[in-house]
């Protein structure tokens, strides 16, 4: 996974009034949590929204470029651990980041992407059911993938793709059950004819 760069500014003041001012100016408050300490930040909302609409979105590993930090640390590698949104508009209101170390294992949710040609079962009229779209994984930050690829092209009708069928990635551990169903091809949907419906109703009487 390539770290997504995001610019941030250190802020010394906190409180609801400060947060309202930031949001009025097109920015949002954020906090970077490290081991035993926290740093208050502000981010440009338009930049954050653009990042969230990319493939990995909020599950990316971020390279925070922090301006004005008192301890002189200009960069920090971090994951988003909490997103606060407006309950009515869905607008991002606040972010919590957790600082990472290159040497420590990290847990993160990674999207599952279906790749390859249209599954055989779908070509025959079946319906692809995508049961799980994200998986919790554990690895070093340098190994963290943007997504996990699932090639469903060979699946026929009634075929199932499980977590255990995913290709192995060196250094990556999937924390979900190997028996978790990711994709299933349902049989073709058939529309009941009036005669069949009438026959079924008669059988119930």
C-alpha cells in the first residue's frame, strides 16, 4: 500500500468554539494519538473528502505532513481510527488518527475487489452475491495492501469463494475465519408463470 499524503496543521486551541470556526473556514478538527500522547490538528475538508472517495478511502495508511508541530516532527504515518460525521448531512466533522511504527504489526480493514472476467455462472444466468466487502488483516505497514484481489471468473452456478481461497500474501495474516463466504453464485432467477402460481395456491388449500 502506498501511503496517502495528507497535509495537516498543528492547533494549540481546542473546544467547540474552535471546532466551529474551523468548519466555517472549510477545515475540520482532528487528533493524532501516539503512545502516551495526543496532538491536535486541523485538515482541509475538501482534501479529506477527495481522499475518502478514492479506492481505499478511510482505510488507507496516511503520511501526515504536519505544519507547526511543537516537537518538530513534520511527518507521521497513521491510520484513521474514528470518523465523526454529521448525522443529517453525512459531512465529515472530526477525525481520530493513530500513529504507526514501521516495526509494529498493525490491524486494518482492507477492501475485497473482484477481478478477472465475468464469472462462468453469471454468463449462464446466475447472480453474483458479494457477501463480504472488507476483511480485517494484520501485517507490517509496509506490507499492507490497498485491496485483496478475488478472481471469481471460474465460478459456476452454486459455486462459492471462501477466505481460504484467496492467494497468500507474504507477511499478511487475514484475521477472519477461513470458512467466511466472500462470493457465491446464485442460480438463475425464474419468474413464476400465472399457471404455476395458481397451482401453488391450489396446493395450499
